[in-house]
C-alpha cells in the first residue's frame, strides 16, 4: 500500500514539473533506465514526499517502466490490434507481490478463452474476471463487454467444492461458487414469485418491510427485483462474516446488478444500496484489490450521496424516524475509513488525515465498555442486543436496557399482529371456499383486498361476471382466419397453440406472437381457461416510504412444495438474519486493524535518507 501511495505522490509531482520519464534522459533509446538522471530526480523529490531516496528511486523506476511498457503496448495495439491487459491477481496467486502482471490478447476473443490462459499460466483453476465492478460473461467477447487496451482486469478465485470434514452425503452436495450463485438466484427467484396468497404455514414467502417490521407495498415487478438484490446482498454479507471475500464479492456484484433494475425513488429513501456499495469496497480492501481505485471512489461517492438522501443533511430524517442515530454511525465510520484509505493511495495525505480524524472520533464513541456489555448480557439480553442498544443510547446502560426491552415489545406486537392477520385470512379463506370459490381464487382475492372479506367477495363477484361474459364470447366467436394461423406456423409455433393465442388476442397476429413468445410457445392452463386472469391479478401499488431501510421478513413453512424448491428456499433462508439491524452490528475489530495501519502510514516520520 505504501508503494501505491509513493507512486501517486510522485506522479502528481511529475505532472506539475512536466517530466516524462519515458523520454530521454530518463529512458535510453533501448528503453533502459537513465540511472544518473533518475537518481538525481529521486534526491530532489525525497525531501518533498518524506520518503528515503532509495524508496523514491525504486518508485520512479516502477513508474518509468510501466510508462514504457504502456507506450510499447499502445504501439503494438495500433499496429496489430493485440491489446495489453493488466491482471490484478489474488494475493496468493502472485509469484512476486510487487511485480505487475500483464496479458496480451486480441479483443475479439471470448472471455472464457482468456480465463483458460490465466488459469494455465498462474495455476488458478476456478476464476472469475471483474472489470470496473462488473463480472465478465465467459461466453461473450471481450470487446462486447467494454474491455479495452490497457484495461485492468481483476481475477477472482472462486472456491472448489468446500473441503469440510462432514458426512459423505453432505460432501457430495457441496457446490462450486458458480453453483452457489445459481442456487442463490433460483432460491430467491422462487420466493420473489410468491405473493403470500398461499397459506404461510405451508408455503414460506418473503415480505419487504421497513425497519420496524411494517410491510411495504411495492409493485410486484419491482418487489421481485428488490428481493433478488437483497437476497444476493445478504448472502454476500454472510460470506463476509466467514472471511470468504472472493465468494462474497461475486454475490455482492450480483446484488449490485439487481439493484440497478429497481426504481431510483425507492433506492433514494432506503440505505440498502449505500450499504451494498460499502460492502463491495470493503471486499476490495480485504482482497488487496485496491488497484480498483476509480471504481472504489465512485462507489463510496454513491454511498455517501445515498446516505444523504436517506438520512438527511444532519441525519435529521433518521432522528425523526428512529429517535437516535447511534447505531448508523458505524456505517459512517466504515465510509470515512475507506475514503481515508483511498485518499492515501491516491497520494492525498491531507484528505486521508482529515478523514481518519473523523474515523477516530467515531471509533472512540462506538467502542463499548466490556463491563457495560457484560452487565446487559447478565440481564438476559443477547450480545447483539447489548451492542446495538448501547450504541443507540450512547453508552448509557439504563437507557439501553429500556431501549432493548421496548424493541422486544415492538417485535412481539408485530408478531401478534401477523398472527391475527393470518387467523382472519384463514377464516376468510374458509368462508369464501364454502361459497364455492376455489382456494387459489379466494386467496388471491383476499390478498388483493388486504384481508378484507367483503372487498374480496366483491372482487370475486366481478370476476364471476367477467368469466360469464368471456364464456359467452367464447361460444359465439367467429372461426379463426387460417392465413393468420399459417403466419404463426411459419414462425415455428404449434397449430393448437397458434389458434388459442389468436382467440385470446382477438385475431391480432402481433399480439398472439408476443403472447406465445412470452410463454415459450406453450400457453399455460390459466390462459386457456375462459376465466380472465387479470381480474384477480395483483394490482400495482405505490411504494410507501420506509423507515430508512427495507428488510426481508420471512414467513415460514415448508410443506406442500416441490422437494427441490424446498431445498433451495431453505438454503437461501439460512443467510437471512433474524434481526433487522444485523447490518449495523459491527464489532469494529477489522476496522481497528485498518485504523492502526493507516496511522502507521500517515504518522511516518519525515526523515528521508540516502
């Protein structure tokens, strides 16, 4: 890290003095170093940057050789279209920690071809390639994924099947990280499709709730994307707790992609997206992938902007909603710490020092007295409750005990309300079924009516009337135009499906084509039924403002499902924390190590020697 800092400072000085190290006298005609001019430059700059002459000379030579290599690479690319890529290898994959690693390739090749070359050359069997925070798709060409000459490609090692000493049956189930991503996506996709119309006692589903557990009404399409995003984020956070940063980063980047499909209005009112950006950069730090400097700075800026919108200028919005700001301060500690680190790597000691001062101030307030923690835990509170309570109440034990007790009461009230909603729903479901409606139609109507029996009955009556009208139309409809059927047959659809689609769309060929494409050429039974599905479908609702963060609430149950679905769902549910403020429960152990590291760099004595 010190090498990056020295180089950043020297680059700024070289720009100010308009010195080009790749030109004479610093580089000879054979691209070798001009020793005497470089040594003199090192002597001149050593006193300015507060490092020894030998360290400055080494850094200048590194800058010079990189510039020469880049120039040669640019010339090669212009003449042969062979690009030079800088590889940011895993820590344990580097033979020489200080040496940069490059790969020459055409850009019209598939990413998987490059992955194979890297795997063979560096002995990395399972890898992913990351460019500017985006995972490269193996089946696509490099130039199709914005890879350019001189791009920096981060190489992430992904795990082989884990080698834990467990039963043979469990050993066979262990998956590679790619499989983990796929299973996580599939599990949360199953959950995102569920809207709670089935009995929660037998079919678990996820509910997006605010910080206090109140369900939020979000349009179905956006809710699906949000569940996937939050699911990948929680999986990534679980892996971070296990120090599996390679795997964590893969899941966090997937979450970032999913959040990109959510509405900007929702993201500006909750802090989930900001926390995700912090987590991604924290993984960069843990993986020592800080060459991703530009991407890291952009993510931290997005996080800071999001916190500002979500919490308010002086966190006044957060204070109004939650009554205190103590717990969220850990997020700002991590934000300022990462900003200090990146400023140092960018050669900006002043900014790094200013940010670190803010970090140390927060750290002093957030570090808890072990005696107070023990006292609260002696009262029957968990370690997590004690830590969060003390931070919320600025270290006051009595207030923390009252705060934790109050939060427990709130959660219990929410559970009772949920149980009461479920009871009324089951009673309403039974009543509607006695009136002759199917279980699924009754459940959908109740869900659409927010559990109101009278409204649900009205919805079902309207649906029955619409069904009768559809049956009448179905019985009196004119024959299908065979020329339109032939158009669909020409596109490869089956005759029966083509005719059914034309009937459903009133003979509209374009509409029928789209309907068939949306259903992979096979229309589901509910579409073929005369009953119009739209009458009981979920209507989009406007998302309400949340209390600073959206949180996934699990409604449990596991009976009556496909065994494979049960397996996938249970797997992803394991990583969803039971406490809604789990993301704020940082022990600050890792942070204290980084603080000490930053202090050692910034407090270095300015005593350069030859």
